C-alpha cells in the first residue's frame, strides 16, 4: 500500500472515482475478502492499513487501462502532497 495512513477515506474515494470511470468490473481482494472497487463503502471495509497487500482484478473491455489508471494512484501515493497534480488542467 502506498499511503502512509493506509486506505482511509481520501484514497478510497480517489480509487472508487477512478474505478467508476471504466466499464470493466473492478475488484479488490485483501486477505480473504473480495469487494467491488466501484463502491467506497466496500473498499473501506477492507480496513487496509499501511503494508497491507491488495490484489486488484479487472475484467472487461477496458480492464488493462483501468488497472493502469488505478495503479498510478498507488504509484503517486494518492498524491499525498495535494490533489492538484492528479488531474492537471490542459
């Protein structure tokens, strides 16, 4: 997990907003729980703390692109320095 605080409300919101942009089904798997990646409540129920391993599965016509986009959120640490760089204008 990238965020130093784990998967709390702000990162979960960013993930689910990104997931809903894609047609594909997106699921997060943590330990023995599988949840809908487009539902913030489901994602929050994972209670993923820093260091938790999550598997992200996407199935559908744009699955590869969806996984890349969600992966970028993790790679940029959910942009802990501010959201301005996540969605640059222009």
